[in-house]
């Protein structure tokens, strides 16, 4: 995934969400909650727009007042296409042109849930990976065979084009963009305000086919996850986690995947890198000390993992997301 698009550039501050006819009320609520005014977070200039300003019907039949037309998109850093009940109908030409123009001038264009159908109609997804709600993923793939659809991912990051699975996972998509463009500290603060997990990678499954049983082993697993978060400086292994959960490695891996939607290795890697990002932004600790605090044996190991995730080394990331003069290399 391409996660470093705006490092060294100004992060987005102007956000416009396009509300199509039959727009999902849940989607409107989630994006408004994420980018609305909140103390301690960036002062986003957020607004809804639609084809013509006025009342827009929602998926529950309630008329939603939307004060802006498509011209709002022309001066927006982040454009979001929300889902709607009429997603199978051809989008209005004005919408397609506005999204295409936004992409050409360098804005981030994101689509949530079946909003991916509108984005795909522009041709901007051709040759790229994308996701949507798993229930309509096959239909999107048939309609747009030049797009590679990942029906399992929570979100897919293609740089300045991002797609998400929708519904509750909309929060995961918006937190990912906050982390990518504004840094870990801002994303974590937003998650704290909303009482959400600070980060779930896009590779997490959209839904679980084997829910975790409510038994003693399930309780042990939850305790182990909490313990791991507090002991990232240790050289944690899957074998050690399984032992603490009082399970075999095979049972632990199976239950872990059912509970988190990812593998123990991926979960640990994301946890270590999330913490490294936050320390780079909020402290002046040397890079090699940060590496030790998050469980990597050396700054070189952290650098390799960091470049794979962010596309830049830790020092460049620190320069982009902190105003504190760093120590170390």
C-alpha cells in the first residue's frame, strides 16, 4: 500500500463529502463526527456537497439539508464520495468531472462503501486496487473489470485514491488518512475522543466467519493482547504469546485471526510501527532508542520496516511530523 503520499507536503485541512441521492445516514454521521470541530485536533474546514444545494433524500427517507454544490470540490484537499441507495444508476456527469478535476490537481479522492461505484465510473480506479462493501464487491468487479477488487480489505490505499469497505469501517479509513497525512499523534487523539482503536490496518478482514467463543481461552487471549501492548520493548514471539494465552501455537493463531482479522505477526508489526511513529512525532529520542522501545534490535531494523510501511526513513518522517529538533540519526 502507498502510505506516504503527503510526507513533506501540507496535510489536508479542507474536506468535502459528496452526498448522492439516498445517501447513507450512518456514513454522513461517521464522516461528520470524524472531521467536525474538536478541541486538540486540526481545525478542518468540513462540509457536505451534492449535485444541487438543497434537501437530499437519505437511505431512511429523511431529507438532509446540504448547503453546497459541486463547486465546493474545486477547493478541497480531501474529497469523499459517500454511499447511497442509487449507486447502480449512472452518476451525474458533473460529479464525474468534479472528481476527475480534483484528482488531476492533486487532491486525495476517497470513496466509502458503494461510493466506489461512482469513483470507478470516472476511470480513476482503472489499473488500481480498490475495495467496497463485501456484498457488492462482485458486482463492482463485473462492472469494472479493469479494477482489481479486494473484497476482504477494510480499506485500500493507492496514494491519492483511497477506497473503504464502508459502514462502521469508515472510521478505520478516516483514521488511516489522519495517521498518514497528519501523523500518529493526531490519529490517536481522534481515536481517543471517539473511543476507537487507534489503528486497524487495511488488510484486516471486513467480517469474521468464526467469532471468538466466550470461554476461558478467549479471556486469556484478551489479556495477552493487553500485555503485548505494554511490553513492546520485549522480543515478543508468537510462541511466547501462545504460551501466555495457554494455547498451542496453532490454536492461538486460529483464535487470534478470528478475534483481530489479521495474523499475530502482522498485528505485532503494526503495533510496533504505530508506537514508533508516535515516539518520532512527540519525543526527541534518538532513533536507535526508539527502535529498542518498540522491540526492534537496532535502528537499521526499524528503518527497514519503516521504509516498507511509509516509503521514507524514520528521520524523514520525524522532520515531516514534528517541530521538535530531533537527536540521533
